[in-house]
């Protein structure tokens, strides 16, 4: 397994870290002794085929699941044994954008984005309106403010979900397959949005994806999972030089898909 860490970041502590993490569901070994880290302000993409533990990794970071062994460090805290109560403080720093968007169906787009602001109870309704307006403008959804989620496309729902995640003012956002089941144009727009937010807000990010174009656009470093193991961890440029057969196959398949489009 290859690792790469810029010398300028050597003195920093990782914001997120997997230390020899294993997770199984019965006889299904999803993660086996997986280690990687994410530095503050960095975007790490987790790549691999379906069913290799990419989304499970995000659930471990959020504390929705517990590892069978190993340690999970989030926001520079070892959360491995944290109770739900202790995880609440972590969830104020780290939030997740689900594939489905996980929007409230009965609330409008604006009300969905306002939800975490109202939960915090720090702002007046006028202030909330202004913040929501700014966030929706940032993600290109300002004109959709009064629509319900059922009126939106899959890609639009994810844009709104990103705006809602940003409303909580997190330090880190986890994205679960942000470009799955969206058209190529929306996939490009979502990728551009995630990259712009990282640059403007200095967000730490993890992006789970099988979309190589998205990974090339976003990733400072890449974790490649195969048969429950992290068989590569390093930069995209290093991955493209890898001699690992499964990685070569993955890269070649992506090139074929691009040629067919």
C-alpha cells in the first residue's frame, strides 16, 4: 500500500484517521485492517467497486457503526467507543450528504435548509431567511426555494442536501456517491460545486465514488478498496502509475466508458 503526505503537512494531525479498522457483517468481511488518514482541508476519495466497504467507511466515521477492531479518529478525537451522546458533538463538526439527499418530504427546499439553523436556535427568522438565501444561491438552487423535494431531480436534491449540510457550519462533509444516478451535466455541476466549497470554505471532505472523473477533479489523495483491503493510498498521479492489476483494470474500464460516451 502506497502512502503520500506532503512535507508541509507533516506537523499537522490528521482530521480523520482509520487505524487498522476491520468490520464484518456475519461472514461478510467488509473492511479488513484498513488504514488511511485525511488531513485538515484535504479531500480524500474512496474508490472501488460496489460492495467493497466504501459507504460502510462513512458510517464508521459518523459513528452509525462501530468497528470490530481498530480505531476511528474523527475531528482529532478517538470516537471508537463514543456513546450517542458524545457523538452529538462530533456531528456538529462532521456531516454527511447521503445518496438520497435525505430531505424532509413535507418541507420546502428553503425549510429543509433552514432546519439545522432552527434547531440551533441562535438566529432570528429574518437572519435564517438571509442565510438560507445565501446557501441556496451558493449551490445554484435559489429559484427552487419554495418547491418540495418531490418537484426536484435527483441531482437537485443533492444540491439542496449540500446546502442543508453547510447550514450546520461543519468542518468536514462526507459525500456518499454524489454523482450516482444523475445525468453527466449534473454530475459535472455537482463536482464543480464540491470543489468550489472546499476552496472557499477550506472544508475537509471524503467523497465515496466509483466516478473516476469526479475523483480526478476532487481528490488530493485516493483510497482504493478491494476485497475488504485498502490496496492503494496516495495521490491520483501515483494511482495512475500503479501496477496493481485490479487498479489497472479499473482505470482501463473508465477509459473505455469515456470513449463510448
